[in-house]
C-alpha cells in the first residue's frame, strides 16, 4: 500500500465489499460493547448470509448493533483478504482461520497507526517532518503487509510507542499554545459553548461530555473516547487525528462542523 496523497480517508477506509466478513467472524461481540448479544471470537455472526455478507448492514442501530455501526478496520479487512488471494478457505480450515483472524486483529491496529501518520503528513509543510512521517509510514506499512504469521506476531504497543513522539511533535506544531488535556477524565463534563480551540485531548475520556456549541477547532483527538459525547453544533474545523469510529460513537447534528477526513454519520 503506497502512501496516501491528500487524504488518508481514501486509502485507509474499510471496504466491506472487498473483504470476507472477517470482522463479523474473527471478533467477539458483547452486550457491554454495543451489541444485542454476546458472540465468541471466531464464531460467525448469525446475520451473515451464505456469501458472508451482512443481511442487516443498513439496520445496525435499529437492531441494536451499535458496535458494528461504530467499527472501522481502516482497510485492514480487505488487505488481509487480498493478501490471501481472496481465498476464503479459512471458513473450512480451523488452523488457517486461526492464523487469518490473528493477522486481522493486529493489522487493523497497524492500519489505524497508518491513518495517523498519513494525516500527520497533510498537516505540515516541514520537509524534514514530512520525510520522517513517510519513513514511519513505510515501516508500519511493511509490518502490516508481511505474511499472516509475521503480522500476528507484531508488537502493536511497540509500534504505537515508536510513532507517538513524532505524532506529538506534529500536534504541538499545529496546535500552537493550546491547552493540554491529555488523558484527562472529562466523562460527563459540562463544556457547552466552551472555548477549547487548539486543545490536545489525546487519550482523554470524553464519554457523554456535553460539548454542544463548543469551539473544538484545531484540536488533537488521538485516542480520545467520544462515546455518546454531545457534539451538536460544535465546531471541529481543522480537528485532527479524529477517526470515523470516534465520530460514529458520538452524537451530533447537521450543524456540527467536521474536518474533511471524516463524514457526518447517517444517524446524526
């Protein structure tokens, strides 16, 4: 996979039509994580048809599959499928299934890291910083593109730790002197109409926070938990390291202003 150009969303976006239903089989479901019932990892979802396509894809939220509605593999599913030559024989081979599922579980995290690196490169014109971002992108991309066993053996935590300082450098450059709320517990916080421009919310808990009408321009949302955060009428223009799953997990409306890399969810 080459380095994305102007938008990481185009190259690192899940395309379920090119996958083999991996997330619907490999990953576990639990009621606590936004599913109507529990499902063990490796067990096919009961809503898959005979071709392993989802029969309720257009009705996730009405049927209680919020976990599916907010999930995104960042393109890892179709990559693992393509690497196997679109081979779906894992459905009848338990050992192959185990290896494929293990690779997918790691690749989706590596692809999220690729998303951040790709977006980081669109945020700066500094040639040295862009070159370092490209170098790290190519390194992580190579890890994600290895054979299934090598991908599964990759230390995701180490990969994230290695790129963390570089992404933080980009964040500091873009945000200027914004506030630092990294890792802050802001669950349920009342921040309606707050002036928060340039704040880093990296790793912050914003679960059910009231951010209606808040100025969230040029904010860093890397790893922030936005489940049920109220973003109605909030301005997130220029916000970065904000992913589609984060936005899908939040609440918003037509007046919410989002950066171009993410789209307004259908349920807003």
